[in-house]
C-alpha cells in the first residue's frame, strides 16, 4: 500500500484544460500503471469532443482491489474504471453484473456504477478492441493461422474474438498448462481449431503476445521467433513507449508489427459506448452492454447482490 517510489519526480507540460469542480473522472486501475497510455488517449478524446473529464491512472495492489472497488462505487463523479493487468480476472469476480461476453471469458476490463443501485456492471472489450484495430491496421484474420501467447483475461478475450472472426487455427501457449488447456477447450467448444503448444512462432501467420512479458526492457522474448519470416504479422499488447523486445526482434526480420498503443486506440469506441460518453458505433458487438441508467429492460447480465 502507499507510494512505491517507482516514479521519477518530473512533470509534463499540460496538454488539456485544468480540471474544474464539474470535471468527472475516468480511472484506469492496475499494478503497475506507469506504462499505460489510456490517460493520454482519453485526454485527447475528451479534448476533441468537449467532454469535461480526465483519465487518471490508479495503482491498486491485488490485496487492496476489493476494498478499493467497494469504496469507488460511492465516488459520485466517477465515469467508470478501465481495468488492466493484473486485475481483470479478479475484477470479474467482484463485479455485481456482467455481460454474457465477460462470463464467457471470465474477466472484465471496464466497470461502471449503475446509478440506480450503486452496483458495479462490467464488460470485456479487449477482444473486440484488438480485432477491430488489428484488421484496420494489418488486414483480415479470417483463414489465418494464429498463435496467442498468454491465456489470462486479455489473451482469452482476444482468442475468442479471433475464433468468432473465422481464423483457421488459434493455438494457445501459456506457462500455466492448465490455463492453456482450459482456453483451448473453450475454443474447441465453439468450433475453433485449437491446441495447447509451446510459444514458437514458426508456421503461423499471426503471433500475439498477451502476457506481461515486455513491460521491462530486460524481459525475455515471450515468443521464439526462430524460423519466422517477414510474411508473419506480430502483435504485442504491451503498451510501452519505445516498443518491446519482441517487436524490435520481429521488426528486424521485416514482420508487420501491431503495437499495444494501437490496441488501446481500438478500444476507445467500445469503452466509450460502455461508459455512455461516446455514441454507439457497434464496436461492442454481441455484448449486450447497457448504457448508464439501464436502458435495456432485460439486460443479458449475471446479477449478484450489491
């Protein structure tokens, strides 16, 4: 708990208006949060749309997450929370209402308070955010052979989105073999060709790192690139200024690269629709996520007692 001393005492020039007494807050919670781009991306979005709000990074340890969320649902000018590593699975268990998509994945990355009863409602838009941005930047995934490394919340969301989009295969690698096998079973139940495998990139059209490996410059490569050619597209969901070792190595081969910042940008529309601060654009397809205030009479969510 408390200040960790990991952050340098430097300030940056202001790029958006100063907050006022009417300013609302959009938080992003994780541990750590020094690498996140959401405050800047959402700051640009708020400035462009004239919304009086700011996006604040909030570092919360795993042991404090339940206490923090219980207190935060009483925060009256809170738009909602974006959830990042390592809290996506834990936040799912702490949410009071979750969409069908979140239940399928077993994790969430957006939370907001229902003003009717102060309950947390949650969804998972990592998968659709990744897919929309990847297909715009790189190309269609239908019929492609894909390796996803990491079977946590983000990796699971991405894998299911890829399966829904019609990939030829979606293989999974994870240091936890049981977790990898569970995700493979879920994909196969949906009719997706999938198997648990080692994190070796040879033979795939698309490689995706959905693990925390890459947050630090000294982290090992999460995927063995031996035999990978420039015809392969390589994605790393780590949103780190200056890139990651994986992307540097793949770039040296000549691979098409997809960066964590691009995924974050791709999620803006789906997150904004969920929070009710951007108009619906269809990015959250199939989620059944209601707008604030509960416009749907029978929302497809699982409900717990608040």
